[in-house]
C-alpha cells in the first residue's frame, strides 16, 4: 500500500520536453487547462514509513489508512498534471488545423511523429480535433481528443513510449477526461491509471477517481485497486479496493472523506459504507487473527488497530488527518452542507479491477 511505484514513472517523465520546428505563436486551439487543482488537505504524498499491520512494529490504524488516501489522490492529480504539461508543451506548434510534424525527443533520443486531424468521429462521438504522438518503435505514445466549445477533452498517455529504457510500470496507461459541459459542476475531471505493477504485495494496480468543482468546493469519489493486499489476515486472498468519497474546500484547505475496503471482486455497492467500513473490516480481521487470545488482550489489540477508524475522517492542510466521526474540527468551514457527501458513489471494485485503457485506432474523418 505504501510502495506505489507509478510515482517514479511520473516524476521521471516530468523532465520530458518536445523539440521541433514549431512556432511560438498564440491562438492555437489546444486547451489551456485540463486539470482541477486539489488542496494538500486531501492530496499529499505519503511519508516514507515502515508501518506494518502487525503488533510489535507499528500498527496500521484507521488513521493510517485514511492518510494513505491522500497519497492515492496525489498520485492521480500528479498524473493529470503530467499529461497537462505534455499537452502544453505542444502549444508552441500553434496548432489550429490538421497538420503533421516530426521531432526528436531529447529525453530518449528517439524519433516521434505528431499527427493532428480535424472533425474526427470516435465511437459515435465527434471531436473537433485529434492529436496523436507516435514513437518510431513503440507506436502510439500520446493521444488527445478535444472539443473547443464547450471544452471537453479525453487524453491518453503511455509513458514508456517516451522513455524506452524505463523499467518501472512499463505498461502503465494514464487517461484524463476533462469537461466544462457538466450540468452539475463548473468543471469535471476523471483520472484513470491502469497496468501498474510492483514487487510489493500491497501495490496498487489500477486507480480511477472523479473530481467535480463548483466554486471553491471539489467533490471526489473513486477507487484504487490492490490485487494482493492484506491488512492483518495473511490468508485473505481477494485483495482490497479503496473505495472513497470526499469533499475538499480548496481555499480553506480542509477536507472530509469516507473509505470502504471491499475485496476487488465486489459488485454490489448498495451498502458498501456500512458493510466494508474501515472499522468493520479491521474488526473482522482482528477477530480472525486473534481468535485465541483472552478478552483483555483482544480489547487492547482493538484499541491499537481501531484507533480513529470510524468514518468520516477530517483533514486540514499538510497535517492531513486531524479527527474522525463525531469529533468535527473547530473550523467554520466544516458546515453541514460541506460535509454532505450524498450522491458521491465510486465505481464497483470489480469494474475498476477489470478496467482497460487503450488508444483509439477506429476513427473516421468527417468531411
């Protein structure tokens, strides 16, 4: 759960720049922004800890589990920022119509080709523009579809195609969906990542989350899939999915979140926040692992593992988790309206576990 190695790929790729025969002119049709900024309270990199889910080291408490949520959201947000930076690096080419041009990547020294088409139909959806970047050996590396009015974008990135030598998460795929055409939000963003891998048993394979912004408030929900994850019970063999919903007040840098921990095979979401709440899942695993201890010892164990496990959890600034359940922080931003997460429901774990991201090859140019 702590060694999410896609971060290496993302940070490495942040150094990539495009070079070629572009013009430094304004007026291009590429979007200026396809991301939604989330504050530190709920999006922050996890410290390098060595916590274990076993007594004798450090207990993985409910608080620890909620703190890891900030890391998952941070990784998704960082992925979106990476895709945006790569898109913005193309703006110097002043793309206003169909065009093609080559360039040599200064990062891996390989030749890349850019193809831009207008009025493209993909799966019955028409797009004003489609931009594709291809590597001479690895094929498609980056694909961007967008409509300009209202702004709607889908973009897909295959990081390895930009760094042939990369060895971590070589098959990872990142997709960003951005829209300013949602009736319920000023703007929305969906981040999806697939095919991550690791030697860590707790690794994350897939991630998907939604962020919808209205004014200063961002509503979030999503899932991270950990196919071999265990908490306390080593015999658990169905993995775990972090299902979450949250709200973030950006200028006040506060957030509220709730987590459920079903298996990756779960399809029924009707009662997920109760049946798979953090405290209930930990309690069930404690009862299995420590079935033969006396009640006094069991009570002490539960005090350790269940500390601050009952949701929802409250977050402020870089500190992150500050309290939970009925212990609402003394901050005027935590109003009843802000803390209402009704309707923020993640996808089913089974759906995210089977999620696939691929480049589109079936396109039609509309004359």
